[in-house]
């Protein structure tokens, strides 16, 4: 707790309709006691914990109220972009997918934060996401990454040695060798599918684009040997008996059910850090201790045998709207919200892992997770692969989704070239998404 906090809940639910939105904006300008109110837009993860953080970080000088953003990253970006483009003075604080930061900072929609917002204690994988043009435009709140989750019993039955790095080909073939076993990914036509494609390409030594800071003039490098290797992995899974029946619409949540489904041997699944808490037995689920003990983890699979994988790097950064009526208070609130104490709380409660090295050493965190899993999370963030840091990332992502979906239509002989040509045309204004 910080000095000056007040024990009262000032969290509001999302309101629907134009009248309600207008009323919410009016209420956000001033709290019930006449103190300024800062509106903090949240993505859906960790809502209850973030609501408690908003209460803890409210002081005698300002209140913090939360508003909920849509579920998908694409819809979150659209809603925030519309408010910021309209110079909304009540968009004070916002949770940002890291790929939003370059676009919003480049557009002049985010206030610059102090340089010491990022320190040597910040994990470099997430620290890089808040920098733009030598400035710091957001504060890391949590750092996310993907690992390979699986059942120990499944790996043993398939004869796959998990003590050594494994490739996607090995994982797919191992799952296919066991009747009923599958491989879980995110392959719906949305951002997480691009996360998978990008990680596969980076893992083969390539990039989606080079010189992303050049915006529309960036070099499109999708037509490459690395992209062919990425497409080969997707083609292999889509044509395998290990493919889940809902592959083309799969997301982070749908894959979860395959791990401990009835009368199934389980799955190998790439997914985010929240998975551990999801399967941990509690009043909120009916997983057994026996099932939980069978859960295991390893580093993200390699795209090619002779090159280390590039685990996806994600998370949430907190930015301050450029048109806030209370810039100094908003910057102060961000420092409180993203404190190491609150990062630990999110990790312990919701499986959203810290953005700082020191938070990983907190006793509450080391008591809540196995040490090897914590180390895997930390190294995967620091050694992982970010998505292109471009002010036009939304365009890049949309073009990739349009040309690589659905997974069962991906062809290493044609998809990389077609996607490169399409993305180049879109960036040059010769084609529309």
C-alpha cells in the first residue's frame, strides 16, 4: 500500500450506449468528493486484481476508475484510437498491447514518461516495447511469453525426450503417434495467429519486415527461406492427425480443454503464462492434483533444428493519454500501478508475470510457482522475439492474417511470396485490407 491511499472502491463497470458513455465521461472528470478522477481503460485480463490496484493507487489528490475494453486486441486498438484521435480528455490511463505503443506514440496520442520508467531491473524483452524515438511512452505492467505446455505422461508415451530442445516437427509427430493426442495453437484469424507466424519466422532466422521504424517504407521480407520454414510448420500441423478439429478458429481459451479432456491422452500446447494458474486446482475449477502433477512445460519449440526458438513476447504496458486534463497526476498513477508490488500480485493471482527482474525474486512469487517455470518465463521474455515495432503494425498484422488464413490453405511454395506482395502493396497504398 502507498501513503495516502483510501479504503474505498471507485471502480465502474463498462457502460453501453451513447447516453451512458457521455454520462461516464462527465462523471470521470470529477469524483464524488470533488477530487479529479482518472479513467483507466483495462483489457479483460486480471480485472479484479486491477480493480483492487486502482483502489490502492487512488489518493487524496485523485481517484482512479476503471473502464473495460473489448476482449480482442484489434477491438481494443480501435476503441482507444477513436478516443485518442478525438482528443478525448478523459482517456487518462490505458492498458496497451505492446504493438500499440509505436503507432500511438508516433501519432502524438501518448504523453512521454520519465526515462527512469525503464531501468536495469526491467526485463529487456518488454522494456524495448515502450521505447519510441528515444522516448519512453508507456510503463511495463506485465511481461507475457509463450512456452510449450504438455502432459508428462503424453511425452513419455510418445517417446519424446523433453530434456532437450524440441522442434515443431518433433512435437507434431509425437502427438500424431499417440491416438487422440493433439497440438494446441492459436490459429483463428486474429492477432494471436500473427504472433505464432512471427515467432516461427524469427525462429528460422528471418523477419516479417526490416527497418520497421521507416513505416510505409520498411523493407518487407516475408518472401524468404525463413517464412517458407514457418509455412511448412503450419502446413504440417494442419495436415496432421494431431491438428485439433477447431484449428482454424482456435484461440488461447479453446485449446485449454484438450489438455485434460475425458478419455484423452492430452496435448502439446503453446500458450501464455496464465496456463499454470488455469490448471492449478481451486474452487474455480475441477482439475485434480493428479492431473496438475502431470502438467509440464518446456521452452517454445524450434522452427528449425539448428537454431534456438524465439518465444513470443507480449504483455501489457500502461500509457498516459496525450489529452488528459491531469498529466502530472496520471504519470504519478502509472508509477503506482506498475510498482513491483503490484506486478507480483498480478503474477500470483492471475498468472500475469512481472516485467522486472527483482519481482521474480519476491517470496510470494517463488512460493507460488516452481523455480524452473519462473526461470523459463524470465528467459523466454528476455530471449524472445517481439513483433515488428512499427507505427503501421496494424496494417502489417492485417495483411498477414488476410494471406495466411486459414491454416489448412498455407502453402510454403506460395504463401510467403503472396503475403509479401500483398503487404508491400498495402503499405504503398496500392491495395486495401
